[in-house]
């Protein structure tokens, strides 16, 4: 880490200004080789990302930024046990290492491709955890499909500028970057830096073009890893190094199930052939094995026998089975997270839901133990298949009358509820929209009927309220 206190990094790089005067005095009596090495070292140091006191911030702000950066670096360098016990990961790495070419100066873009629930994000996180310390700058941008759906309301150029701002901000740990004037900023900032960038759950070409269109944007040895369900995104981006994630072998599938059911890779004594039977029913998709194994953990053999072991192996049925086993309070928390809080910090979720869930912390622990949510870098992560399950459950609360549902997650349903003066909308706790559709409604009393509204998020193309925002209820507890 470089720290330039009351000296301009450019003066250090070029040995000019007051720094240059002192440098020339220091060089007196030294050999040409020594001076050459010093100049080279100073040029290198001046290009290391760091802090300098001439950028307009006062000293207290600068100290706070430095302390935060040191803390983040220590967090990254600390040994992690997050991936202990992962089954089959070494074989995945054996297939991936030749694609990475980590000992080369070549800049590589690598795709990790496969269906939902198969473990693409887990593989990318494992890679990031294993190699991030070997790069000058690194960033893991997760769940891009959901987090940046707001760009749907931009034209392509504006969307690319916005996404590139997010990339540079996260890479450099500078939160106030804004208003990029052109798309060449990434190259200007990163072309001399060795970086590791993971773009997780990409679903549109514009996302790749904004954050990693050209390998020339990044310094020698940089690695860009992209996970996606859509192979066409990788092909359209010109990415030829693709790792396809396949279903595990039956042996590995059994190990995955046993790790979550017993905390070990083999069935416990006394459970006869029950684990084998369940794996055959569940299938080999890792998410289903993880969820079902977590459900059975801690149960006796008799409990296993009395469970519904004859259910089909469809992943939706398996996930629903685990949801049905929750108490009403934990079901409520599960639906809240899927609808509003996937990807949010744990402490934010605890604060927002303190009034509507009796013991949020306990509920989060239960959902984590049952593998319905996980924790990554302090945020809640819920698999997209579980999010889809939650939204299906909410829709089934009232198929034909959206106003009787707990949450609304599509523009059509929101517009319908806000336009119908006769509808009873007291069941609606919140709505979130992030699509291309414009939300329109005609009722001037639209929000007056939403007496239980607590959560409101609109990321759509536009909102046409027809002068009814003054009818909003008291939103002092709204988020």
C-alpha cells in the first residue's frame, strides 16, 4: 500500500518538483546503476493504488479511508474456513487451472457455465478466495442479474457507464465515483493493474461489455471470470475459455448430501440404506442435496423413516418440502428475504424486520442451518431457485386477485392493485418492481388502501402516479 503525504505521486514517478530536488541531492556520489534502480522503484511505487493527501480530503477522512483499506486487506488475507468440506471442488479446480493460466502475463476472460443450482457461484467464490491475494486489485460482483436490473430503464450507453462506475468503485474501494464521461475510464484506471474480477450471474451482453469488453483494459496477468446460465452471452462476448459445470457423480452427490445431513462424507452407522434412497429420489443437483441434507440433519433414523421419502425427485418439490417444514414465523421471514432482502447485509435485515418478525436473528439462523440462505461477505444470499419458489408461493396466495397477496413483484400486478378502487389491498405488505414495463395506475386513492404497506422498491422504466402520491399512508416504518 502506498501513502503519499504532502507529496504528489506524479513528482515521485517522474522525480520532479521539491521531491525531485531532494532526490537529486540524494543521488550525489551514487553509481549510475544505483540511481537507475531507485528511479525504477519510484516509478513502480507511484503506480501502486493508495492514498495521497493532495486529493482534497482532510487528514481525518484520509486516516479513516486508510484504516478501512487496511482492515479490508487483513480480512482478505485471513485464512478462511468457508469452503472447508466442499465436495468435488478439487476436481473442478483441476479442470479450471489450465483455463486460468495463472503463471502467464496473458489477460484471460473465462466463463463458468451451467444450469441454476449446480454450483457455479460456489466455484467462482472458491477461486476468488484461493487466488485474490495474488492480484493488485480484486472484486467479486455477485448476483449481477438482480442487482443491476435497474439498468433496464437506461439506454445501452448509459447502462454501460453506470455498470463501469460500479466496477471501478468496488475495485478501488472508492464509493463516491460518479458521472463517468466516457467508457474509456476503465482502461485509463486499470490497464497497468493486475486485477481479478468475478462477474457472477451475468444474463445480458451489455453487462460484460460495460465491465470487461476488452482484455486491453486490464494489466498483464489479469483474470476476468464470468458465471452465467446463458452460453450465448459468453459466445457473444468472444469468450472461448469456458468451463461447463456438470452434475456430480453419484458418489460425490452422496458425499454432498452426507456433509449436510451428518457433517461427514459418509452415512452414519445405523442409517442403513436411507441416505442412498434419498439421494436417488432427490437427484444429483447440489442445491437439492444441500437443502434436503440440512432438513434431515439431527434427526433419528425413525424420523427419517417417518418422513415423506416417497416424494418425487423434482427440485421444486424438494425445495418446497424444506419450506413446508418451517414454522409460520420462519416461513414469513423466508418470503420477506426472497421478495426484498436477498443480497442485503444481515444487520440491515435485522433492523428492517424487527417489527414484523418476532426474533429475526433466530429465524436467520434457522434458515441458514436449513441451507435456505447463506452468508457471503456479511450479506444474505438466497439461491435464485429458492427466490422463484418464494414468488410462486406468494402468487398462489391469490392467483386472480393480486391485492390479496403479501408481496407484489411484477409491474402488471402492481398497476392492477393501484388502479382498482374496489379491491381490498390490506394484505399487501410491500412491492418491488424492476422490469422494462412502465407502472401506470388511475386511482387517486391508490395508496390509501395499502394500510399495511411496509416495503416499497421501484426500479422500473418509469412511474406515472396520476397525482396520487399525496395519498401515501404513513411510511415512517417503511423501507
